[in-house]
């Protein structure tokens, strides 16, 4: 079976794709070193921290109306 035939649509293609994807992820997890995992974790933190500290509060500030902000200040 060629690589292209593995991804041809069919009744069980979604299940087959999930199994194949899972096998690829398992192989990746087995072959990555601790340094690579640490680098990936640092990258996620460096990307996620500004989002959590700047973008999310800005979105919430834009969503919350002035009336709700006033009521929350009184509490």
C-alpha cells in the first residue's frame, strides 16, 4: 500500500487516519529528547504568557459594558 492510498477517502478513512496519526505522534514522543521537550515548553510559555496577560484582558475589557464595570466597582 502506497502512502497516497493510506489517505484515500472511504468509509473507514477517518478511523484509519486517526490510527495513523496516533502512531506518528507516539513515534515522535518516543524519539524526542528531554532538551527538545524543554525547548517546546519554553516556546509555549513565551507565546502563551503575552496572550494571557495582554490579549485576553483586552478582549474581556471590550466585551464588558460600562454598566457592568460600574456595578463591579461598587462591589
